[in-house]
C-alpha cells in the first residue's frame, strides 16, 4: 500500500508498505512513519493519505481513507502548513483553522455542507501540525464546469440560486458569514447533482453582533464586496454580493475583472449575456455598493426571484433547521475525470493587456520568429528607402504616395484589424513582392539595390538584432513584474 507523507517539503513523500496490503495488518498496526523524514503517516491513528489535492494559503488539502470503516471510506484531510510563516502569522493561521473546525462542527448538520469528522494535532520532533478531516464530496466545482463547457444557461443558474440561497440563509442565521463565496467553492456532486458549499476557512462567527464584524482580509479578489476589500465591517449581504458575482461568472463565463467597468464603477454584463428583467434587477440589487442598499437576507432574494418585479420583500424567515436537499434538474454535462483533481485551486489567468504586451507574453519560439520577421521587415524597408525611395522622393506625387503607404501600415499596426503575427507575414510578403516586381518592371530604379544574397545577410543581421532587443525587453519586464 502507498501512503503519502503530509509534511511540507518532504523530499520523498510517497511511501510503499507491502505489509499493509493485508487487511488484518492494516486494521491493527499502531503507526507507520515516512521513510524519508520520519513523519507519522497514520494521521490521528486512522487516516491514510492517498495523494495531495491542493496547496495554497495557509495549508494543504489531501485525499485520504479512514481505515476504521468497513469500506475504507474516503475523506478530505486539511493541514495547517506552518512553513515560512512568522510567529504572528502562525497565530492568525491557527485561529482561522480552529475557527473552521468550530464552524464546520456547528454547520455540518446541513445536508449541503460537508460534515466535520475529526480535528487533531500531530507532533513530529519539534514540529507541530494541525489537521482537520471532513466529508469527501465526489464532484466538480462550478469553476471547472464553466472552464470545460462554457457559460451556464439562465434557467440552470436560477436552479443553482434556489439550491444555495437556503444554505446561505442557514449559515447567516447560525451567526456566521462565509466571506469567500466563489465558483471554486461550490461543488456539484456527480452522484445526484446536489450542490455543496465548501471551504469555510474564512468564516467568522458573528452571533450576537448585529452590527457585524471587521473583515479578516480573507477573500478572493473580484468576488469580495467593497466593504470587505476595504477591511470594514462585513454583513450577510457581503456573502450575497459575492454570490451575485459568482452567478455572473456562471452566466457569462467571464472573470469579474471583465464584467466590472472601472470607468463607470459598475457591473456591466449586458454585452455578454441578455437576462430576464427580473433576474437583472435581482443581481443589480445584490451588487449595490452600499450594504444597506442590497438584500438583507438570502430569504429576501428567494422571494424576489419568485415575483414578477423586484420590490423590497417583507421579512420572510427561513427555518434555521436544515431542510431536505434541493436536488435540481440541471443537466450540466459532467466533465471527463481530471488527473490529480484539485477542486479548491482556482484558475489564475492574467489577461494579456494587464501584464505584458502580446509579443513579450508569448512563448519564446514565437518571440524569436516574430522578432526575426520584424528585423527582415525593417531591413527591407531600410534598403528600399535608401535606394528606390531616395530616387522617387524628389517627385511630389511619389512623396505623397509613399507617406500614405507608411501611414496605412502604421494604422494597421496599432489597430485590431490584424494581429501582430498576421502583420509580420503580411508586410514582409508585401515587401518581398514589391522588390521582386520592381526588379522585373523597373530595372533602372532598382539597379543600385544590393544583390539578393547581400540583402538576405542584412536581413539576418537585423533579425538577430531584433531578437536581442526583444529578449532584453522581456528580461526587463520580468524583473519589473517580480517586484509588483
């Protein structure tokens, strides 16, 4: 049997033990230790880690099995990872981890929130590790479904809202705020397509505090409400704001930074999807800048969704006791199984325009080819200008024609009519065709043009010079962005 070591930075985390292939030995053995670092492998004496699922933030997540269940039931093990943290950061991380365990124990009674199975510490030498074990949900996150299959229809998103809004209402009535609602934290189970809300690491108990609590600063950029990003007081409506952004992502397949217009300081999704007037008004109200202008509870949103017009709904309480699971009729195609499936790691995509110019953000081979073609183009333009150009510029009509041609090329370069790679090919082919045609039909004008062999050498020199310049620019950009 293979067991994966959970110690951070273990050099050889995968361990094989032939004796554990026997069922009796597996059930009775007291402990096993990593052959590389000596870390205890049977966590809490019972949980056997199979493989890592995700790493990030303050910890790591692993897929494990409970050896004290008849079918070796699968579960998720979360590790608080203390490597690289200062003492104050470690205190904060431990508090968040303990808070997640407390909240999961309180909220796990809801059928759409994973159960807390165990919470314990493991001592290994001078190191102390904190573990949390919870129910394993076999499925795919909404983020993965959108990435593989594109945007989700409005009718299906409405079913998702009807399924998860009661869950949010349950959390809020329990005196908690999730603080990190996003597509990567919502999973649809493959077995019955029931939706689960995951990752309660940023949840904070606010029971008895009507005015809310200060933000912990734990949220996902783009999904956090304005008050959360400022570090101000957060409310249940803070979760509703993030849930609205999540719905927009599902409806459009676009990241939040593509949907939020910074010029007008408002969300604009009409250019990507046309929604029913009722849903439009609900989302707009959920996304109001001021928390007091939003819906005050998830129950209000459910009422608004069922009405023809969005009005200030009366306070219609939803029972705090968990109801039967809302099983939707959504027919989202299930993605193909992914190797090393990591549901809690959100995809990080930086739009090209927000980082480096297209050419510098391309792969190295693409840069080299483009730079060489640019050098060829520059050399051809230089040769034509110094030979044919000088001979023709003494005529006003030719000068005007030459200027117009240069302006057209410049406009094409700075516009979106052609992209860069098309322009490289287009202008070079045009230049070669012009020189070839000139040598055939205007030999007198082209007598001073260098031989083709010399011209190719000049082009090569210019191309490699362009490659050097582009590489230097790329290095400069990488250095600059490493400090940002």
